[in-house]
C-alpha cells in the first residue's frame, strides 16, 4: 500500500510565495495538499490557481454552509477552479447538499460531520442528546442520501460510519492527526496516523506536524514509517 498518497498536507500559511516554496519542498513526499480559509481568505481564486500550477491534488476546505441557493452559487465559482475535493458542512441539510452535488462536475464533495475541535460536552451545550458517534452517523446518512462522495470526521467514528453507510466507495477523510508526542493544540478527538489507517481512513489531513517541523520532509518520512511499522502489527 502506498501510504504517501494518503497524506494531504494542510497549508496553513497565508503568503503565496512562502506556500509555493514549502509545497515544492515536500511535493514528492505527499499525495496532495489542503487549502483552507486562512489561505483562501487572503489570496482568493488567483492564489488557489498559483498553487494549482504545482501539480498536486488539492482539497479546497471551505466548509460551505448557508441556504441551498447561496451555497450552490458560491460553489459554482469554486468548482470552476477545478479542485479535486471541496468540503461542505453536512449540517446544512439535505437540500443544500443536493444542490451542491448537482453541479460538482469532477470535483468530489466531502461532507464535514463534526469538527475535531469539538467533543460530547459541546454537543450537549448545543442541545443535542447524542454522543459524537450517533451525531456523526446521522449527518452522514443525510450526506449519503444527497450523494456526497465522502465524509470528514475523526477516525474514531469511521468504523461506525462504515457499518451504517451502504455506499462502499465512500471516502473517509481524517483531520486531527498527531504523532505520539505532538501537541494536540486546539484539536480534541485526535489520533495517530497508523490508528487512522487501521480504522479505515482514505486520506490523512496533517498540518502542524509537518508545517511547523524544522525538517518537513523528515517529518513526513517519520509519519510514513510510523504507519508502516504499526500497520503490520
């Protein structure tokens, strides 16, 4: 199994040239990159197209959520940029998701279930009498019905999702990845790379463990070694 292809580095810089230099340095060691609100809110579509010239698959992590027509019209502009993946909040509901799926073209739509910065006590504060597993599964069922291509969730929830979701080719994207010894920062439901792979993750979103490393290439090699060593056990 080529574990390198599963690693998408989250680019958390806002300067285009700095981002391009960093991506060029690690491009042969990863499967793709994730561009989110930090980069896009400063550089917009032109910044995205500059990064796209580097030739790596891009997950445009915009976490869209609004009324269906607004999301559809906003997504049309983003899909014209031809990202390989685009994220949307599943909690926007079936009608919003369906509108987006109808215009997606080649872009795969990834439904965000529950942010990895949240935990059960947060759900209770929102008024939900559900644990994170049931909450995520309920949202995923809405996404499956609407026709999304995959889910963004903690790897801890993937086994539960695979039991409830009938579509076998669904993608399972995992943020909140940390190596043993790394700081969790603002993430709560975190997990190691090998644990995520064992639980069924299709794509690992890894940011600070790579971008804040003194030697990003070695950091990626360490991640792949951690997966290989533990995957066989």
